[in-house]
């Protein structure tokens, strides 16, 4: 998410160090929620953010399915994707 903020060229800070720190902190915040850093229409930026988040969650769920233990309870196989995708939809 820090790379995404760097690409957006958010104008904050006077020195290069301040800009890097701002991008890093904003990237950490971006992991949990969308933060509008630029003036103007934000519909496209929000759509891209949520698409990236959905892809990221999907890849991690697929990795979990591939590498989960054979001794995992069966209810966990249904509950995990339900919680992940249900939380994503509720967050929208």
C-alpha cells in the first residue's frame, strides 16, 4: 500500500525524509481502510483500492487452502472464507 501511495504523489512534507515517513504511515493505515489523500474525484482510486484488497484476500485464502493441515476441522474450511469475504462485504 505504501507503493500505491507513492504512485499517487501525495503532497505532504517538505523534505524527502518527511515524504517517505508520511508514505509509510499512510501505507500502514491503508492496510485497514481507504484514505483519500488527494483532492478531486476519488471513485476510481477507491475502486482500485478495493479491487487490490479483494485480490490480496483471495490469494491469501487460496494459499491457506493449499497449505492447510489435513487435520483441520471441516467447519474451518467453510468458516474461514465466509468470515474473510463476509467481512470484506460488510466493510464496503
